[in-house]
C-alpha cells in the first residue's frame, strides 16, 4: 500500500513515515523543505533500511501532484504539509491561508482527478479554542479560534466536511492533535525549530543543552494545579501510531471520521520542567513572566472515541517524552544543522 505523505520530512511526518515503513506501508513523500532538512531522509533510511521516494515540491503545485499520482498507485494521503507557528500567522495571515487552506484544496482537487478518495488531515486541538469543559470530546464546539493559524485548520476542516457532504464516497479523517512532543527513541530524528522555539518542550530542551539561558514561564496565576498552563502533551511516536491506526481502520471506509490524539491527561508547565530536569540530570533555570497573549489556562483530550473506534491509545509517559527529547537534543545540540 502506497500513501502520499505531504510534509513527510517535517517533525510529525518523519516519525509517522518510520511507523508506516514498520507497518509495511510505503510512504511517498512530498515536501517543499520550507521547515525541514533533507538529512531527515538519511536518518529514516538509517533507522528502517529503506529510503522513501521523495519529491521536492509544493502541495499547491497541482502539476507536481498530478505527476506523483500518475507515477504511483496511491491509496491514501496523509496531509501534514502546512505552516504551524501561531505568532507568525498573526503577522502573515495571507501566507498561512494560502499555504494551509489553498494547499489543502489543490491537494483535494488533484486527488479527485486521480480517483484517490482517502485522506488523513493534520488538524489541531486549537480548533476547540478555549474549552468550557475538559476533557474535550470530538463533539465539543469548534471554530472559536483566536489566530489565523487556528482559523486555517478550522476552515480546512469545514472544507473537507463540505466535500464529504457533497461526495460521500470519500474517507476523510480529521486528527486533532493536542501537544505533540518527544522524539524517536534512537535520538536520530526529532523536533528542530528554526530560530526561537515557540513551543514549551523545544524551548526547555534548548535551555537544557545551553542554547538558551532560562525558560520564561508564561504566567503562574491560572486557575490550575500550580498556576501555570496545563496541556495534554503526547509523545510523537504515539501520534505516529495514531495515523497507522487511522489508515488501517477508517482509511478505506467512506465517512467523515474525527478523532482527538491526546493522552487524556493535563500537565502543567512546571510539571514538564520537572520531568525534563529529571531526564537531563540538572535543575533548569526559569523565570515567571506575564501570561502570553491568546493562551488558554488548560486543555486535555477525551480519548474514548479513538480508543473505541481505532483501538488506539497513547502509551508513553511524560518522563519518556522528556527523556526522548533530551536524547535527541543532547545528541544533536544544533538539530539537523549538526549533520
Ligand atoms: P513541521 O513544520 O515540522 O512539518 C511540516 C512540513 O511540511 C515541513 O517539512 C515543511 O517543509 C512542509 N511544508 C510546509 N508547507 C508546505 C507546502 N506548501 N508544500 C509542501 N511541503 C510543505 O510541522 P509538524 O509539527 O510536523 O506539523 C505537521 C502538521 O501537523 C502541520 O499541518 C501542523 O499544523 C499540524 N499540527 C502540528 C502540531 C504541533 O504541535 N507540532 C499540533 C497540531 C497540528
Ligand atoms: C504550552 C504551555 C504556554 C513556551 C501551540 C499552538 C497549538 C498547537 C501546539 C499546532 C502554555 C507555556 C510555552 C514557553 C511557556 N500547534 N509556555 N514558555 O500554546 O498549547 O499550543 O502548539 O496546532 O495550535 O497554539 O503549546 O508549547 O506553545 O505552550 O511557559 O516558552 O507552555 O504558556 O501554557 P500551546 P506551547
């Protein structure tokens, strides 16, 4: 079975490609390298002894997509390609809508032309906005997003829902990831943000490896266990496994399938910092700063639907997330620039 993986050498895509190869699924990767490095392909080959077919190109390039579909008998698509920085999306909304929304539409058109009707889309817990109730189930209200990145994910969800309503032979799976963190246990692939990390885990990892002086904790006056923000961190290998389950179980069933990928457990910023200190064997410096604009106090997933319907649940602990991130960061202090 061949699956087109857009954005397949990015952070989540690369881990998923490894899980696919291990599950006997052949990834065909399309990536424009806007946020990834070709060295990832070498690492995938080292880990699996297989070098995936790779096309350098943009998901908005319909000719390129048509060519890929004509050269391979593709059964499904996993669509990771997109821009993902919340702050950048506020400054560059047109770029975000073009890449994330237009890219998804061009892809869907090319799939339809090729007769491929199965897609798994990287959505995000951000579509839930600030939840009134936790844990958040798939039926919770969506759409009250607070930034262009979040809106782009919500709009693509709406586009795909409308496509399914019009053409019910499609299998469309929307996976709403909570907070993916961690790295492959080998330490050969991991998250490699360019410039200043926006997210908590890569920032802590860079403090631990000496690239940053201290962690700025954004607010300690939330109504949470210790006043800091609470999120549902999930190991990227569990996220990868969720894609395999989705492909195998609903990927060939016509329908609009929506699942949360989370652990069902909320953890605070200070809990994550403690777990990382344990992993790297040193106390990490931090300072409490004011809240970050747009942040919510807490969110975590209801995981029942994915457990029941996909027979999938996250298995890796917070300590494993921290240990695997540290293993990756300490072996690759400058990320893939070390290659
Ligand atoms: P990433 O930036 O590491 O990976 C995205 C990949 O897509 C990169 O390799 C990039 O070069 C490529 N890409 C971007 N635009 C492209 C285009 N127009 N054409 C072809 N390739 C393109 O990000 P990630 O963390 O692996 O995220 C993957 C997906 O999951 C994204 O859609 C993201 O919005 C979504 N998501 C991520 C998180 C998270 O916290 N990492 C959470 C929820 C959802
Ligand atoms: C987690 C917690 C921060 C950095 C974002 C996107 C979301 C999704 C995942 C793609 C919060 C605190 C963070 C720091 C800190 N991405 N923090 N100091 O905000 O839950 O989600 O990434 O879909 O759309 O919004 O994740 O890792 O940025 O923050 O104190 O330097 O860590 O305030 O409480 P977030 P995050």
